[in-house]
């Protein structure tokens, strides 16, 4: 009988330890979920900013290439026009 009580006590202590560890892991999971949500939010913000800059840079490159193309195509005509 004493042996059974000793064994029951040991099982109870082990179970308590396991429950404590599980609570610790649950808290870590919640913290991890919050961190992942924060990271996802920051990535969305960065993606939005990069899209905005991509549009601006694309517009600038379009204008620059149009000017260079015009100079290449009509450069000789422009030089002869301004030489007069």
C-alpha cells in the first residue's frame, strides 16, 4: 500500500511537471504568433513602398529613354537646325 502511494505521488509529480512545461510552450506559441503577425505586417508595408518606388523609377526611366531615343533619331537634324 505504501508502495502504491509512493508510485501515485511520483506519477502526480511527473504529471504536474508536464502540465507546467505545456503551459510554457503555449505561452511561447502565443508569443511566436504575435511576432509572425508583426513581421507579416512589416513585410506588407515594405512591399507597398517598393511598389510605389518601382512605379516612380519606371516613369523616370520611360522619360529618359524617350529623350535619348529622340536625340538618337533626330540628333543630326537638331544639330543642323541649331547651327544656322
